[in-house]
C-alpha cells in the first residue's frame, strides 16, 4: 500500500476504533505524540504498539522532547531538564558535552517506550528580539557554537538509536511573533541571512530530516517558507538540504486558509511530508486527500533516511553504558550548580 505524505497525531492515551480504521486506510508516513498522549511508561509503550499495529509496519513515531518547556514526557516518570539555553549558560565550556549527554539520555527514554524520532536539534540563531516561545529553546547567538551544540545533540540521539529532526529551516530566530498565534515576518536582507540565520542549517544539511519554519522572509517571498516554492528551492539549492523535509505543524495560526489548502500548498511548494498534530479526525481526512502518497523524489529521500539512519539505529544502538552516562550528566550538572 502506498505511504501517505503526512504525519498524524492521535486524540488521546489510546486509539479509538475509528482512528484504527482511518490510519489503516490512509497509511501515514509517521505519527507524532503530544502531552495529551502521555501518561506513563506502560501506557506510551502500549500506544506506540497500537499505532504500529494500525498500519501493520514499524512506522516512525515522532515527539518533541527538547527538554525544558517543550518536553512532552515529564516527571515523575521521566527526568526533567532545564531549557536548553539555560543549561548551556550554566555549563559554559562543557556545553557541547552536557548537551550530548542530555540528548543521549532523552534517546534512552524515547526508545524505552517505542518512539524513534525526536524533533531536535533547534539550530535557530538567538537575536535580542527572538520571541519568548523560542528564545530559551535555542543554543545561542554564535553560529559556530550553535552548530557545534546541534551536532552534539544530534549525535546523542543517533548514538541512542533515535533519528534527529533539524528545525526550523531556514531559521526562526528573527521571528518576533509566536507562529502558533500568527505569522512571523523577517525583513532582514538575503546576504545577512545567508551569513547568520541560514548558515547553521547549511552546515548541518547532512542531518536526515529537516522541519520548515512558518516564517515569511520578505527579501525572498511574500509567502511563509513552508508554502513558498522560492523558499523550498533556497533550502534545497542554497542551504543544500537534500534529505527528507517535513513541515512544521500546519494547524498553527501562522498559515492561512483551510487545512486542505495548507497541506496542498506545502506539497506543491516542495515539502516531502506534511505534519498535522492536533489529532482531529476531520482535519486529518482533509490532509490525506490534499497530500496523497509520497511522490517519487520523496520516496527516494524517505528510503535513504530509513536505510541510512532509522534501520541502523533500531538495530545497532548500544545502551550498555547508560548508567555511566546518567551518572556523568548528574555529576556535571550538580557540580556546576554548586559553583
């Protein structure tokens, strides 16, 4: 059965019979979990098994487990982390190692419950007026440091058997509007953007999956990047991101029009896969109709990501030293907090 060019959420802690039938019929590329889907280890393990059973294959299951405010799996069942920027400022010269360890421990938690894709690293560049919804989720304002830490975060996931998603291409740092509530506009010139906001993504373009930014870059187009052919061309040719490209959640208010139209325009612009997160069945039906199955180029990119990253991570990750890594992270954070 053809694989759909979309990733879907689900409504609750377990699948309804209607959801099971729908997912089996439309065969999405993947699923994504949110706080509404998370209660305990056993429950999440059961839900990820249900999701895979609904489509009859080992489908990718995503989550946003950054740590800090954007952390779907929380205490008392899972470790709590500082917002990324706060941890980086505390650890100083140890920032890359501390962020690697954090990411590696997150990977362990995800694999334990059947999740195999995490939407980090966040490679957006921090500027003085970055919106608070993003600011402390970033890794800093220096391109070299952001790239180094992003590499560490991605490697921590990869070493733990989890596929990373690079976000938000080509850069959301200059957005002064929360994309959940409205459309951010960036009015900086193209040459400056190439040397700042866009540059980390160019240097991280080998990562397997990227997520677009619902941001309009006025120097290039009047449309948000997710639905802009010009911006997707820039991402592919200038930033040189050739791997699997998914949208940010198309139900966010940054995009206008019906869900069907948003999904349709995203695919027409050149995104491989549409991400729809809220679990509303009627909207998911529209997304499935608008997107259809993966086109030939998207199939190639998906197969490459699966064979080069997902398959090898599922089979060859090594958790034998996880207790030592937990101890190192705890010791590092404890020693720094006491300084």
